[in-house]
DNA sequence: CGTTCTTGATGCAGAAAAGGTATTATGAAA
DNA sequence: TTTCATAATACCTTTTCTGCATCAAGAACG
């Protein structure tokens, strides 16, 4: 195999036209150069690819087989080159995105959707994980960017604020609290609570329950649902009240009233973090995208309060 | 795309070793030549494929993608070259084989099986067809070789005798004919006949029925089976007698007696025929194979009588 | 801390390959 | 026969590739 891609291109041109002169013109080379290139190819293969005389040219049986194979090879090569270049420009590749429960319940889905519109070549690989897990995975280069919730005190990480969640109390419009402007935690001491799924919402309750303890009570759980939609549904039925975040309340249907909790000043910050050193191109593109979204006011540290 | 297969081979060598010097030795070129070639490839792609310093070489992300694609391309190219060469040598390709009912019931299956053992690269494409159809298809280059039965008087065809079939009368061992050495056609005038499938056995009956007519009777058909096994099975049950060929009787199970027909001297000759002018390599190889088999006495014009 | 070794890159000259122009040989068409 | 078109060949130029010698920069080692 001494021949190159050049020979293959020449061969395919002749195989299409079955005419050396016309093919040579399409290839922008002289006819003799083309003749000799084909001769070299045939000599190298040890196979006659064209049956030719001065008056006609046609493919031999072996020539037909070679043409089909050569076409496939050339197409494959072009596809590979194209993909390689797109990877190089960051237009293709994979982005491994970690997320916490809060991220996935908040801005993340829309964020990923928007990003994919702008970068359809980049495959998003979402990985669920709590904050500590994500930080370890970032370090082990198993994650490109993480959406983590809560304070992160690790150096060498780039970060952008995505959303701040403040707990709110959600009650049905027929509830005795419905007319009030706001609540205090201790007002909830005797209420029935609808609880989120313990496994998926662990982080939220790790944050909330200490607050309740500080207010002198433990929430009395009367119902548990599988997800936020379920929680809101049970509250809608009057099964009890719940504490969720503004973000999640945005998905609520009618008949519900959200009440701020006066004595809970803390907010839960969800951030995007990535390893500045190991950042690959798709990561950088995603960060750039995040900055655009922040500039547009779509995401950031301001609460997305429902008007 | 100015690079050639040479660049790809060089690239893959470096991608495997991640060491320019060792790779250059494996490629039997000097290290500077290899460095240059890789530089040209990268410049042509506009993509850095290797991250390198004086102390280490590793693939970039784009390099990994290019390596995988390039491997596939090179493998595809080698496979194509190999197939092309085998086609050229007649070791691969397709052989379109026509056959009549007699051929397929006789020597043909074993013949094709043996041929495929010796030429596993050649795909056999069997086409059923009566003699006249096969001759037309040979002429139209829709068939490479035909197994035809009966006299063929067409010029320009190569031919080899495959088998001669003489009709025999088959009866159950309890039949009154069973003790006889031979029969004459007219003996059968009052017998019940088991008939082969009209469609598949048309040629045989076109040959046999005129003989019966000459003997002054028409066979009285009492049963019809789907194939030769079915016919023999019905004869085994005592449903009637039948006339088949020696070839087919070779497949019979026990309890049956074959009786020669004294007054039927004609034999049915099955021949392989092909177009000498248009013969492609696989065809010639098959003819050569036939000649070998004839030399071995496996096939030919001698009747394969059951001892 | 310097020495030595190894690695990849570079300069240059010779070799090889590819290309172009002019021409030839051979069928087909007029 | 003449003319036309085709593919092949001859000959020379240009481009590309290669090897040798060498350089620059880390790594290994005493």
C-alpha cells in the first residue's frame, strides 16, 4: 500500500466520469498526470481497476468493488476530519454536568435546554450527586462542571451564582394562614406537614430542620410525597402545609398561597463550580454561556420571587 | 485535506507509542521526518493532535477522536484493498447458479457444498429456472452458470456433463411387481400412480408422459405429494407406485424396490453450461472445479446406479 | 549544581514523487 | 482518407519527502 488519499480521489473521479480527460479537468490537473496516477494505483494494488482503450473506459469487477470501498473510506475520512475540527473548536464533545436536587428543581433544566440550542454538537451528560460528591468528582476529573448547593470553601474552582432559594411556607388558600402576609417559624409548631422524599431532599431538610429546632419544635410529618409536584398536590388537597423554596413554588398550580418566613433570613445558594485548571473547551463554552445568561438576568443570586 | 494515508499511518504510530523516536523506528524513517509529517498533518487539519514537550507526548482531546476515526479509516482501506485483490484473483465474488429440478435433486447440492469448501469467499446465488429460461439468462448475463436438463443445441456455450438419469419404477416391497427383475412400460397401464408436484416436476413429466403415451396408456394419478420424499413416503404406504430417477431413488428409505424399465433406453442428461465469452473468474474457477470432480469420478455422464 | 542523556524541533541538501507541456498511437466518426 | 478525440508516453520542472547534522530543553544522576 504505497498509494495515498490522492490516488483514491483521482480514482473516484475517473470512476464517476469513465473519462480521463473530463475527470482531469474536474480535478484541476492535466490528463497525463491523472493517467499516471491511476497506473500507479493499479500497479500498487496489482489489480486492473479500469478496462480501457482509446475509445472507452469502464470499471472492471474489481474496480467496482474498490470504488465502493474507496468511497466509504473517503467519506469516513472526511467525517473524521470534520468531527476532529469541531471538537477542537469546542463545537462538539461531551459536558459532564453534576447537579443537586435544588439545581435540578430550579434553573438547571432550562439552562441546559438553552445551552443545547446554542451548542447542539455538545452532548450533556448529567450526573446526580450531593455537593461533596461533586467536588470530589471535579477533582478526579470525572465531572466538568458541578451545580452545587450550600457553602463551598475550596480553592482553585471557578464559580458562578445560579440561584438563591429562600424557604417559604406553602398553604392551601382555605387554610387559616392564607390571609396573612408572613409567618414566623414558631407559628408552624402545631401544623401538619407534608414532607418531601427523604432521599432526594436530604439537603433541604438538613438545612431546614435545624431552623425548626431553633424555633423550638420538630415538624409533624403527616404525609410524604415522591417529589415536589406530589408535595404541592397534597397541600392542594388540604392534607397539610409544607416548606419549600421559591424556586419550586414557581411550578405550583393554583389554589396555593406562599408565605414568607420572617425569621429565616438565610438563603440557600446554588452555584456552578468547575476546576479552573482542568477546564476543557466545552466547559469554558458553558461558563461563557452562563455569563451571558447572568448578564441577561436569567439567572444569578437574586431570588426569583413570584410576583 | 492535503494529507494522505502516509500521514495517517505516521500519526497512528505516534499515537500508539506516544514517543516520536520509537515510532519513527517502527516506521523505518528518521525521527525528524516523522516530526515534520505530524506537523504537516496538524497544520492541514488546523488542529493540535498532540500536546508535546521535550519530555512527554500525549494526545489532545481532538487527537483521541482523530485517532479512533483514522484507525477505522485505515482498517476500512485495508479491507477494501484485500477484497479487491481477492476479487481480482477470483477468490471472492458471486457465482449465479441456475438449476433445474433434476439438478437440485441430483448432484448439485453436494457439488455446491464441495465448491464452497474450496472457495469460501465466493457467494453462491442459486436461481431456479427451467432450461430455456436459464439459457436466456446466460445470454443476458444474469446467470454465470446453468445446470440444465435435456438437449441443448446452442453454440458458444461451454458444457460439462453432470449426471444422467434413467427413469425407474419404484414399488413397495409387498407389491406384486416386487419380485420381478425389470418391467416394461405397458405393465404399468393399470397401476395407481403417485405423482410428483406438477409445478416442480414439470420437466420430468414432459419427458415421461410421452413415453407412456407411446406405450399406449396415460398414468392414472391417485395421489400427489409435495416433493420426492413425499412421493416415496406415499409409495412406502402402499398408496401406489411411481416413476422417478435413479438419482432421486438414492434418497429413498427402506421397504422400497426399484425396477428398471426395459423399454426406456433414453436417459435424461443434466449438464452445466456457461457462456464461454462472458465467463468471469468465479465461473472459470467453478468449471475448473467441475473438471476436477469429473476426473475424480464424482460426477459425469455415467449413471449413479444403486448397487 | 553541573553533567549527561534523551526528547522533539530545525536547517539544509539530496532523492523521490507529482505535475505540466508537447507529442504519439489508436480507434471512431465524417 | 481525413479528422477528431482519447489515453499513453517522453521529457522537464516543481513540489514534497527524507536523512543527516544539529539545536534547545527537560530529566536523570552523581
